[in-house]
C-alpha cells in the first residue's frame, strides 16, 4: 500500500510519541528512537514447513556472512494464516542500502543464492511490510527473555491512523497501570496494507493468559486514568478505529 509523503510525516510524528511512551514494567518495551525493519510473513508450500524450520539456522548464518544482522524468526501457533514471521533489522533505508553494504552482499554469492531460494522462490505466500519499531538492542533483550508472543496487526479506517496509534499507546498505559507487560508498537510506512501492529512479549502461554490480578474496580480506574471511558470500552474504542485486524500467537524458532 503506497502512503503519501505527508501522511508518512504525520505517522512518524505520531509514532515518535507512541514509541516513546514509558513503561511501568521492570523492562521497558519501547524507546523514543524509531528503528526500521522489514517484516516478512511467509506461508510455506504444502509439505515444506519442516524444511523451513530445519533451515532457519542456515538462513540466519547467511545474513551474517553477507554483513547483515540476522532476522528474528517467529513461528505461528494459531491465528493468522502465515507460518513464519521474519523481522529483518534495517535501522534505516540509508543505512541498509549504503553502497558498501550493497557491495558486501553482492560479494556473498552463495549466501545470496540461498536467501533468494528460500525467500523468493520457496514460499507459497509472502508479504513484506516496512515498519518502524523499537531499537534492535531492545528487541534482542525481549526475545532473549521471553518465549511466547502475541502479534496483532491493524488496518485503520480512513483518517484514523494517528488515532489508532494513540489508542495503542493508551492501552500500553493501561497495561502498565494494571501490572501487565506492555506491547511493542510498530508503524507501517511502506509495503503491505498493515497500518500498525503490536507484539506482546510473554514468558509463556500461561503468563500471557494470566492477565491482571487487580479487582474490576481497580482495572476500571486504571482504564480511565489511561484515557478510556472505562475498562469495558477499551475494545469497542479500538474497533471503532479499524476496518479489520489479525491476531496471531507465536513462539520462537530456536
């Protein structure tokens, strides 16, 4: 989905506020500085999913040998239709496409051929999204400490992208006030029609399902302090801003 430059500027301004929202958890999940990633969602061809899992270490090694950071790789367990999500750290377009980096990739012919095979030829489905997210060092720590992920992808209604990002920030505020892990917020700037998505990092399925131990009254007060009309209005408000969204539960590919 193409986004006009004026809209991208607006989203970047709003994203800076959303990404910079401080967390009240022990480990902050966001930083004020946006970082560019290419996010690939891939569905394996019939019968080839096991082969993808077997070659993930080879894929990571190929990135490193050609001079790039390896991608973070998530494996779908239930939800959306993709099998794997690869999150490539780019930093910025200028950094990733710098002439010296391009030259090093061209010199790694064997690695480039393998990546072309798996990323270009092998998938039954692949979709790319360029998105601004947390600094790569923050993301590395989150993946190291957690083994279960909740991915939510959002498609905003017309004229509602900035408000959607603010709603995501408000929900993080609510989560922090109720003692729950906050989500990383990602802003789509090019590629697929996903306008924003979040990844929640949890130690396990059990910790994800645990929720808050606060009373209903305490949670309602926290929601109002975060800017919502009440705890029962968090989801309806989100749905008033989006045309659709996809939820996925995922685990790491070790």
